[in-house]
C-alpha cells in the first residue's frame, strides 16, 4: 500500500490524531512522514491543529474519499 494511502487509512475515521501517533503508524522516519503530512495539508486533504499538534482528515474531503 502506498504511503499516502496508509495515511488516509489512519485518518479516515475523521478523528484527531497526534503527529507522533501518525508518524509511528506510518513506520517512516519523522522527516518523511512530516513531508507527507505537509503535502496533504497543502492540498486541503487534512486539517492541522497547531496548538494540539494533531491532524484529521478534512471533513469535506472525507465525504469524497468515502464515495
């Protein structure tokens, strides 16, 4: 499974996930995992809560992704 697909599998529940948990679940070095998350954020696939350092799938994108 491609790394971006794995990220979507982790986030598809719509819940907030800590950055550390996502990095651990992706089984990648922090640098690579953060690049993937930045890409997803840049294109509006995820939402990032800077204060809590958590990520979740964008709810509008989630609807599209599930179809």
